[in-house]
């Protein structure tokens, strides 16, 4: 079997697993993908060797630190086979790049988890994004996902990108609300946190009065682009501004280095649920051993969707297991905030 | 008491501390491992190598003549390099008859020993400068900035913040690798690499195979040095940063074990990264024309260790105007001629 055949086969198996059409176990599939990656990625093979892993159990698979995407190409295939190159949004130093040979798996997985968490389905809502348009091809994984949601959940050919160089397009958002009311459909707003703060500032206390059943997906941090607002306060303010229940403001956790996303539970605010094809394990930041139940660790993330890059990544985000979900507890202290670091990330000079 | 007498009393105390046979020298070796985190041998190594106890009369005279007399000088010490207390306090004593010193919370032993041996300054819990006083502050950029903001107008702050060292090694065909690597290893190992003079990056001007051999040799030299001067303990944050660096570097580059530390080697020289402290070095092969890239790091480079022919040395001096330039193996023992950090001058509080 050629590399491409093998890769395609893994993608198909992951998609089947995500649909619930496969009897394979998560661990076995992840381990197989890790072995595939060790065969085709010299960098990952070096990491496996440096950690003395024999790749016999999923727990033995070394996680690739997210920093690695800034230092080296984390992809099994050659650059000429890249369909997209998603770049991280850091403002200093070299950006990280997640190259994908195919976006088919990314699209299917992100729509599947988005549909479940946001209670959206094909052609069911008027969709608006409080974000800048991502360009074609998209270099932002978030932008790519939002565009896929436009196509799937709205499906009428229009893309409402409502952040421009002068700020949030409040008139455009109000027009989207009117359209949703006229169609008798809920509004689905996809927004970054800093755009929401800018929106709240622009609204000055006015309510948008979104239709019943409307949902807002909130993602990302502030990255110094606007004033910072405590997450819970932001959710409450945004819910009030749209005239929707707090439980309809759903947090999304994703990163360029992943293919999959976690969404906040509408029943348990602050708790993020993993889709069946992704697992988060809180680990000790120095030893990378799992921490005790209920303790905070950094996120070791097994993402079956990362077939052609790194099936296990280690992020600097602090997480804690809470029942069937994960609580996000900020960034590791000592670790610089993403995009504004003074350590490993920004003191990096590219050729 | 004139300035030179004040400084000499301090240097006399330093001589006692450097001498393992004196009561102060014994006390230093007993208490400093605990307060610094260095191994006992690491403390002794630092006292013998980097404490300016052998400052000459001419150096003391020059230091005092260069000082601008002030009435009251204040010193905020950093915890990272314990011997730096001597130079910091000497600079203040050269300028003022009254000197108040506040140690860091983590390491207060060295100032205590110097005070006990010299009775030349006061140790205080909090700095309370008045307008017209001068403050010499050592620590992170954030610490210095928050200090600057907290002081009344009219106080002059001499801030010495975050920085690190860079080594540049030119290997012509005749150069013996072993002594150069051994000298570099000494510079790296001192203070377990926590100082602003400690080299974190080494740029190697050589063809690939020879540069790689030098990386191996440096790793071997660090490992060998560790047998006689063990690495001390790392904080939890340092240990986490080290794990993150090693895993990312193992993937992105070639990684050589160097005792408890590591040497990453980038044969392509495309990425120059700054590894965390703890005897970790990033070694990048480069051509002479690549040296200009160091200019991007200039604001952070305090020291430059060079093993190269004159043209390269001259180019580096011109490129990094504020860095202290020295031979490899001597990066951590600059003459007592003012602050080791030459990157900034005195700025008034309200600058």
C-alpha cells in the first residue's frame, strides 16, 4: 500500500469512527495512526526514539508540543500535496503551520461536532460570523470551519462576515437578525471573543432581540486586540445583548494544530465535551504523566482527525477533568500567552 | 568614608566568601545551595569563577570615577545569579554613601553575607526611594516595569531586565573542537544557565558535518562537566519548560543528551530558538552572512562569547553594540567595570 493509500484509508476509518459506523476502538485506531506517523515522519520518529517509546500502548505515544508546528513542518506528506496551510494567529515570532493534504476529514468532523453542540443541521439557520473573511484558500482553520458552517447550516450561498477593518458590522448583524425573523429560523452567530467585546461596545446596551432558538458560538481569546472581559461576564453580557438564554452561548475550544473541536455543554456551562474521536488527558507539565482525578494539568490531546500530522499533541492550556467533560483553566503559568511571548515562541528567528 | 573605601570593604567581604576556608566562605557554601537551587559544587564553581573578589585597585578606582555621585542609592536584586549581588551593590556604593538593598524573596543569603562581612550597606524589606534617589533594579522586564510604575516621580531607575547570552563559534579546518566545547560548556553550566550572561544559543560557522561534530562534542563536554558539577534542582516551571523544549527540539532538530541538559542541533540553521535554562543549548549551523540575523535578537542579547577570527569578531561587535563580548569560557566573568548589562542607561521614573 502506498503512503497515499494508507493515509486515505486512515482518513476513511476515522470518518467512519466519527459517524459511529466502526467497531474499532479509539485506542487501537490512535495507536495505528501513531505508528503510521512514526514510519512517515522523521521528526516524529526522532521524538519517539528520544522518549524511548515503543508505541505499544496509546499512553506511550509521545505528544508533539504545539510549539513544534512553529519550528518544523509537522506533516507526513510533501508540501506539494498540501491542500491548505492553516497558520496560527500569533502576533510575534514565526507562526505555526498545520498543513493538510485533504480537508475532507476536517470538514466532516467539525460539522459533525458543531451540529451536535450548536443544535444546527443542514439549512436550518441564518448564519453570521463575527470574524473577518478567511480568504481562499483559507489560512485560518477557524475561518475554514466557519465557512463550512455557512455552507452546511445556512446553505443559501451567502456568507455574512461581519468584522471589517473598522470593526464589527452592527448593521449587517441587525440585518441578519431581521432575515432570520422573516424566515422564521434561528440565528447562529459564530464569533471570536474579542469581536464580541467590540460588538458589546458598539451596541452600548441595545438588544438585538434574536429569534427564539438562536445560538451563539464563542471561541478564542483576546490576544491584546481589545479590552479583556472575564469569560462568564462576557457570556452573560452577550446572552443579554442577543436576547437569548445563557445556555445558548456555547464556547468552542479548538486550535490550529488540531482537526477537531470541543464544545461547551449547554447543560453544564464551563464544561467542554470531547467528541468521540478526540480525548483530552490532563498531564503533569514536567513529566507528562496523567495527573490524579480532578487535578489540573496541561492538555494532552489525542485527535484521530490529525491523520497526516500529529495524532497526539500537547498544548500549554491547563485543563481539569470534570465528569464527562473538561474544564479549561487558562494557560500554564510561566508559559507565555499565545502570540505575545518572551520565551521560546517569540525569541525565535526564522531564516 | 569615600567611595573607594566603601567598595573595597565590599570586595574584602567577597574575598572571604570566595575562600572556602573562612567562616563566611563556609557559611556561603552551607546556605547558598538551598537558597539558589544550585548544587553545592555549582555554588562553589560560581564563587570561584564568577565572583569579582579579585577586582584590582585600578578597576575599583575606575568604577568609582565613572559613578555619578548620589545621596542615597537603592538596589533591587534578582534571584537568578547570586554572585551578581556583589557587582550590583558595588555600583551603588561607588555612587552613594548610603545604600539600601532589597534581596529577592527567593535568594537573600548572598546580600546577607556581604553585609555581614562589610557593614557597608543596609538590607531592607522594601525600597522607599525619594525624589532624586537612584534605584538599580535587576530582574525580569515585568518586575522592573512594575517597580518603575510604583516609584514617585523624580526617582531615577537603572533597570537591567531579561536577557541572555549567545555564543558564536567559527570552526576552520584546524580548530580543535574539544577545548572550544569545554569552554562553552563552562559558560553554560554556571548558575545552571539562569544568568543573563549565560549562552542559550550557539551559532556555528562551519560546514554541516563539522558543526554536527561540535554539537556532539559540546553535549559530551556538558555531560562530563556535570559529573564534577552536578546540575541543581529545577523549579516546576523550569522542568515543564525543559520538557516542552526537548520534545519540540527532538522533533524539529537533532537532540543530543548532555547530562541532565540537552543540545539541539539545527543543521539547516533555519530556526534559532532560545531554550529554557537548565543547561540546554540550541546550536545552529550558519554562514557568516547569517550573522546579521542576530540583529533581530539584539534587544535581548547581553553577552556574546566568541571563538572566531578577527573579521567575524569585528562584525559581531558592530552588530551587537551593547553586548559584552568575551572569549568562550569567560562569558560569566566580566571585569568589574559597571553593570554587566550594557543595554540601557538610567531613565527617570516618568520617562
